[in-house]
C-alpha cells in the first residue's frame, strides 16, 4: 500500500517537513515519485524502518469467533471453546477474539482489532471455524490483507 506524503506523515505521527528532511538526509526515501513529482511512501517500508512491525518471533495466532445476535451466545461460546482447544494444541501464543454482530457490519470492535493486528504484522495465523464467521461478504479482502502481511489463515481444521 502506498501513501501520499500527507498520509504517511499522519500514519507516523510526524510532519510533512520531517519526512522531506529525512529524505534529504537519506534516512528514509519515498518508494517512488509520480510524474508530477509527488512522493509515494510504502506503508510496509515505513513501518519496518521505524520498528512498528512486530518481530517474526513475537507473532501470535489469532482465532476469531462471531455470531449475529445475542440469541446465539451459546453458539459463540461453542465456537470460542473449539478455537481455544485447537489453538492450545497447535500454537504457543494465541488470542481468541469474539464478536457479537452482523456479518455485514464492518465496524465491530473485534473485527477492527483483528485488522489492526494483521496490518501491524503481529499475526502469524488467523484461525476461523468457518469462512463466514469473519464477514458475510468481503472476507476475501481480509484474506488478501493476510497474504500481504504474511499471515496464514486456517478455517476448516478448527471445525
């Protein structure tokens, strides 16, 4: 993913002039420049160079469980238990994230936490009981983010 200089400065919490100065000093360079001279920065390179991506050895397995309504809380507990059992056998460090909300809702607390962990490079494997537990539509986007960030996903072995 490539960012403009303004987006990169906001992502890093620095000013635009600081990024320009770092480029002049050779500390950090833009990935490329557009024909008009506008800089584009690789988010991955920025995170790597500033140590924002977790070390590979500290990556964890994340299991995600979701149900649509409070009537299904027992099913959520079963999913969570199944994922917990599987992860305790297959992974040293793991975290189980659960959500209560529609598969069409992209603003669920657990889903946002999961995406943040994946983009931060902190997730080694993503475990699901079923592909639809992540999102009803659009799960492929999350799987693409996983492949981009080096996260493997398992969804049938947990069932």
